[in-house]
C-alpha cells in the first residue's frame, strides 16, 4: 500500500497541519510491486540454487530459510509456501511473508552463509499479533461456561443455527466476549495455528482482527477433521456450523471474507486437499465468483454443488443427507468442448435468477438500469464524450456506485493523479463539500477506505504490455471484477517501434487485448476513449470514437456524453447509450451536475438526507 496525503487547495492551508496526521491508505497497485516471475522461473531458480522443494497445487513448498527465531533451532518440518503465480511466500511457523525478490535474497544469503536479519517492522507486528491473541484468551469465555439459556439467547441474537451445540463451539475454539456483544471465530493457517479472528458483531456483520499490514497473515475457519483429503468450502458461518455439526466425512472450511475476495496468503491452507467442493449460493454472481476462486485453487481439483431445492443456500437444511449431496458435486473444469447436458442445470439457474443474470444494478442511476439492465462481468464498455464534458467525473461516480455494492474495482487513471481522483470519489460518496466540512473528513475517509477500490500508479503514457501485467496481477491478487482505463490514448505511441506502426492499427490491437482479457478473466472492462474532433452542433455517434471501427465492433456497450451547452443557450448534457449487446435497448439518461457533491446522480430526497445525518451523528 502507498500513503497519499489528502489533496487540499490554498484556502485550507491553515488547517493542513491538523489533518496531515490523519493520512489514509489508498489501495495502490504499483508496477514495482508486480513480480516478473512465473512458475517455471521459480522452479528453475530453486533447482539451480539446490533448494529442495515439493510442488503443491498452488505453491512450491520448501523448508523455511528465515525462521530460526530467538536463537532456537527449528525443525526441518517447518514449511514455507511460495505462490506459483506471484512468488509471494508465507511461512507457517515464523509467519513471515514477502515477495519473490525477498525470497531470492534469502536464498542468496543462505548460499553465502550470510546471517539473515529480521525485518523490525515484521517483528513488531508479530509481537502485536501475539499480544492480541493472548488478550482475547483472557477477555473472552468458552461457550461451555455458559448456561443453556444464555447460549440459546446468543444463537438467536446472532442468527446462528439452532443445531449448533456448545460442544461444537468449544471444539472449534469459538469464544464470546464478557459483554456477549461479539463472538470470536479463530482463523487458522496451514499449520492449524490461530493467526487472527473473524469477529461476528451482529447477524452477518463481521470484521477480521487484528489487521496486519506487513505480515499479511490470514487463515480460515476450519472443522476438526485433519485426516480428510477433501474439503467442503462455504462462504458464511451459519452453513459452516451446520455442516460441521452434521459430521460430514470431508473437512469443512469457511472463507474469511465470504465471497468478497480470496487472498493468496490463505491458499497454503488448502494445499493438503486433493478435492475442493465449493458450496455457495447458486445465483449467477456467486457462480462467477466460484469460477474465479477455482482458478486460484486450480480448477482440476474443484467441484461445485449446483442448485436444487434440497441444497439451496443460505442456509442449509440441517435435516438433509449432506454426504449424498457432496458426492453429487459436479466438476468445474471441462475440456474445450461441452454439451447441453453439462450446461442444462446452469441454464435453469439463469432462468430462475433473471434479475441477477442481468447484473449488478446502479443505485445512483436508476434510468441506466432500465436501459443496460445492470453491470455484468465479461463485458467491454466504451465510454466517450467531448473534452471538458465530465467523462472522468461521471465514470468515477459510475464505478463508485458499483464498488459500494462490493464490486472489486481497479482504476487506471493516466490523465489525473490518484489523489485527485480519490478526492473526487470521496466527495461523491459523501455528497458534501469536504473542503467546507473538514471535521467530517475522517468519518468519510474511513468509510471510503473500506471500499474495494484499487489504483494503478501509472501517470502519462504507458505501453499495453506494462498495463496488462499490472491488471493481470491485480485480478489474481485482489479478485478484481471491474477495470477502468482512463484513457486509451495514453497507451499508444510508447513502444520503440511505434513510429513504424499505424496508430489506428495499434489502437485496434489494444482494444483486442482488452476484449480478450474481459472474456478470458470474466472481468468487466470500461475503456474511456476520446472522440474525433466534430463540429460543436453535431451529435457524437459510434463512428465518432477515435481510431478504426474495432472499438465499436468489439464493445458490448457504448456510452456517449452528449454536451449541448456550447451549441445552445438552453442546451443540456445527457448520457446516450448507443450500443447494448445484452438486451438491445438504447436510450438517454439526463445528467444534472451538482457542483457541491461533484455528482451526476439525481438529487436525494430530504428523508434520505435526514437519515444520512442521523447515521453520521450515531457514529
């Protein structure tokens, strides 16, 4: 992560000092953090360095080179897991993590008999983790110490399944704080050691604690079935408890962040399993998440339990025959050719979930939902408009709306700095002029920081190769499902042979790359492209998009901002949908710009404003 200061103009110079200490973390994807590695390169380097290793499903496994902690000798059984895609490593004993560059340096130091020093920041964070785990043991109580009445009240309050017993909670190491306001579910690493807690606050509201910046330790909620070579993976705690209580033959695992993301640092927890059965909700969005997760897990060992009345989620029926349902799981990996028999159940699922198939709906732009129906993965959207019409301002709010609904978003802004873009999005989220309400900055910045928005740290012209490497890395590590490129022209004319290459041909090549990427990685890509110079009194059309016809042909959606303010005194600004491959519906969305909130969204009702103020006051 990279730290950026809040961007204030001259009038607020007097209050800068007060707020400089309140720096916020922006999720930046820096090019220097993207490893230039591959599985074959890592394998070759380990062999040349005479480092013995085993090849797992997602990681190379070898003995840890850095966990001779506090002068004590460490057993040869200590394992370090090196991710095949990124080279990032995690040690299950000393809990150190790092990049492939760090690992290469450790290997070189070991060969040269150089003592490997410990990172003081990592050591400090590990000490903090140790103290936190000890404090939770002191300040929480086992479910076995509760009477039946208190136990049942807790199950009811947190909406946990009634079939869960005190004995199950105790065996899993689950505890409750003395005020009975939080339940602590231990998350364990590949060595089955507790490395953090999933803290259930109420119903489905949870948090992962402690939050670690340097060690990035994470674990999973896992049932006590160490001998099984197959695991059933669920997304929520209720289904986990029902399956764990039922005594199924497979190990039961609950993902720490549900379906929001799958960190590469928890993949070692799944190495010992030859078969992974994914049991999630059977709607389209969940199926797409399952497919993306399966790629990380390695598809050939993954199966998926598809929709049926008896296994519909959430939540599972405790009375059903779970072993029978698990044995009927379908493989997620197929050869290049398939049949309708394989697709039949998936087609039925689509028909039963029409609203979800249409995609995620925008909350701020209801008219856009009527035309485009929703935001769908695997599509390519082209966005254009005259210079100064507010393309970046609109597209930032367009993407913010989706991110606030859990869509993991990657921004590639080549024209404006990330700090300025983040400031615009923060003001759009708050709906107020933050420069006049600096006392509310921390409140909204904390909320904005929780959104799954990541920024590429490029500025100015970049080559398509460099940008695609950053995007591929972010999609794997952060489970990105929406990529915005603003704008395409900044990826043209940067290669050494660009002077020998037709610009239109090069743009077509870039568009083809993004089209292929969107389909292959099941990720929505939004490209901002400047239009050709047109007369001010003429409407922009699909043929106005700069370059050849490739962009308009490949796009699933084409959105154009039409700005009539310069051609007429009473001219208006509106968004025109000129292409919609999903439903074929075309139309316009009126745009009224509110300068205070930097927003194009329709104005909120007074009741909504009152509710928002009450929320701010309560927090």
